[in-house]
């Protein structure tokens, strides 16, 4: 008699996921797309296929992306030297033009092209479209770092229209101030602000780390769940350091304001998105109120 063990196992996976599929059908999930998923073609294809699966079961997916490495390459190509203040790049007019060209052109439309190829209808946008993202000039520690924006308002009207018509919005991180000047914006900030404006069920940060670690050099020290009280403790103990500080602060701002759950995932792990959303154990770090 022919063995159907493999097929039975596949069917069981679908049965196990059914409850989660029913729970999240029709819900909004915002994915901050970054890390190796932007630069490694194999990882990119796997992540985008996972996003296609989410959409196929009725989840409304919004993708937010940056593109720092691609911007750096283009700046080098056109021989524009970057100035830094306290470790932050100064975005002058020439740098902004390159950043917008790369973000809203090469990176954004490239992602749309990949999604269309695997059968997921997508529309590429920036925060300029529909006056979606309004900013004011960012002055970290009082330093003028040029055309870098701090978000003051998000109008989700255009995003909602696209989701209602079964499109996946792919959003690059350029916004406008009240005088309609363009500004570059931190991608984590954009993803958080859009998730809050959309009252998303989940905000997912795809990264190149396993999640929040007690010891950054030891993946075995992964913290699987953090609430606001636990986060305060981790900050006090100095466990959260470097680039994880602003990321976790964004996560906390989200769960304290309209977003049900935030997840920090390792995008390098195959199907990490599906494992996190459709299984009991999940992967990475989940942040809740």
C-alpha cells in the first residue's frame, strides 16, 4: 500500500493552522521589511512568498521598507560624500534626491515586481502619496541633520482604499512637511506610525537577529515575550543596547497605542512569518501591553 505519510503531515499542518487563519482573516498586519530580506535574493523570495500566503488566507498585509544599503551604494556611485553628526547621516538636498530615487524607485518598485510575479497584486507608494505621512524637521539632541523627518500625522485613507480593493500597499519612507517639502524618515518609525493609524492586529519587524537577546552574542538567551513592565526592567538593567533601544521603544509605543501585538523576527529563518502567526510557539520576540 502506498504511503501517504508526507501528504498527511502537510494536511495536519493546515489543520493545525486553521484556528489561527480563522482568527486573523480580515485583520491588518504591518510588516517592516528589512535586513537580509532586502539584499539576499533567496531570503527575499521566501519572505515574499510567506507574505503571499498571508494575503491568500485573507490577512490584509501592509509592507513598509527602507533601503539604507542601496542608498549608500548609489551615493558612492554618484560620488556624494556623507557628513555625519553624532553618528547620524546629514541628509542634504543632494542626498535626499538620491534617497528618494532609490527608495521610491529601485527598492519600492522592485518589491512590487517580485510580488506581482508570485501572484500578489501590489501598489508601490511613498508617504507623499495622498499626503499620507506628515512630518516636521527632526532635530535629535538639537543637531540639524538636514531633511530627516519626525512623523506628526498619518492619514490612512489611501491605504484603506487599496486594502479594500485587495491590493498590498508597499510603502517607502519619504514624507512631506506642512509646506510640502520632502523628508526621509526612519523606516521603523513609519511602520509603527502606520500600524497605529490602522489599528493593526500585528506589527512585525523583520531583522537579522533572532529577537531580543539578554546576551547579544548568545542566541540561546532569546526573550520570547516582553510586556511593558518587563521592558522597563530590561532598560534599567542595560540589557537593551545599541540599535535595539529605538526599535523596542517603537514596539512599546505601538502596543500602548492601538496595536495588539508586535513581533521582532529573524527574517533569515525560513518561513519565520508563517511560524509566528500560525503556530502556538512562534519564533522571535513578541511584545504586548
